[in-house]
C-alpha cells in the first residue's frame, strides 16, 4: 500500500523517459520506536493522571495528541526517490521543499548512523554532496539500511559514468547492488 502511494506520488515529477529505480520514505520502524513508543508511554501517563485529576489528565492528553503531528508528517509528507538520472527529496505540508540532484553532479555520498538508530532500527541519514556546492545538497533522513541505499546511488553513478570506485554488482536474489 505504502509503495503504491509513493509510486503514484513520484510519477508527476519524472522527466520524459526517466525511470524510477527506488522510492522510499522515513523508516516506519524508526517512527514507531522513537516517536510511537514515547507517545504510548505519555498516553499511559496521561490516563493515570486523568484518573485522579480529570482536568489535568485532559490537558496532558491534548499535549500528547500534538505529538501525532510529527508522526503524520514523517509518514505522509517526506518522500525520497532515486531514478536513472537523479536523486530527489520532497517534504513539507504547506511550504514544500523539493531537492533534485543530477547523478552526474554527485561528488560524495556520506552516511551518519547515530548509535541507537543503528542498533535498534538500522536507520541512518544519507548526505549527498555535489560539485559546486559548499555544503550538503540533499539529505535522506532516518532511512532503513542506509548503506544499501548508498550502493543503489553508486550503481546509478557507475552507469552514467560518474562513479570511479570499486565495481558494483547485483547480488543473486536481489535487485540491490553489492561491492565486488
């Protein structure tokens, strides 16, 4: 279901003849662990306070309910994609931020994996740097298995002639590339 939603979403941004390779969003496990878990604990706390003091419990419940906004935002308004020509990121509700980077202009792809995210949810942040830009041009935040996604980008770079590192091959039983 989520994959179909992402596919429909990205179709309107593709250039003529461009093919979608990989589309994804923020990891659901990341959202459940680092947003859903604390939210559930806060709901239990609000219910316990509400038993002895309904007014204070109600106020706590309203405050806790506002924590649903970031969860909704991360699931429905943060989209990432890799095509045969470029990498893209789009996020926002009212103020949209759309970043697209041509594969040929990518100079570096780095990964940051905070300890708890790496240990619990296997997520990290991918940073795409380009020629002619002083800082990072595009971020893929809280994505699952960031090294595998970086390999997809490098495989695409290799096909357009922009990647000069070790050769990449596709492992059996997978459409994800691996280093050789």
